[in-house]
C-alpha cells in the first residue's frame, strides 16, 4: 500500500528530476503543446486548460486500470500542481 505522503514525495522527486533533465524549461512546455493543438484543431485551448486536460487523462487512466499504477497518481499530482502554477501566474494581483 502506498501512503499519500509517499506519493507526494515521489511526485516532488519526479518533478524535480524532470526539471533537471529538461533544464531548458521544456518540462513546462505546455505553451508549445497547446499552440500546436490549437493550430491543428482550430480550438483555443489555454495553457491552464492543457494542464487540466492532462489531469483528466491521468484520472481516466487510473479509473480504468485494473491494477494500481503509481505513475497515474504521481503524474496527476504534478499536472495539477502545474495547472495551479499556471493559473496563479495568470491571476497576478
């Protein structure tokens, strides 16, 4: 059994590792992803909505996987945190 604290610790570790691995900031490349998606589809998805889409992706995968996969929850936590980061940046006082 994974404790919530373990999942959060692992999520923090993964986010930090990806930040080091993609030290050019591309771990936060949702702007480019959303721009490409919008160009292909004609939609006007925001960066915040892009992160929220990824949260939904992980939620659905976790809901339909018959066996527990920590990855769904670890990535979901990080995507939700990145969505919060994006949202808070767009709401500067």
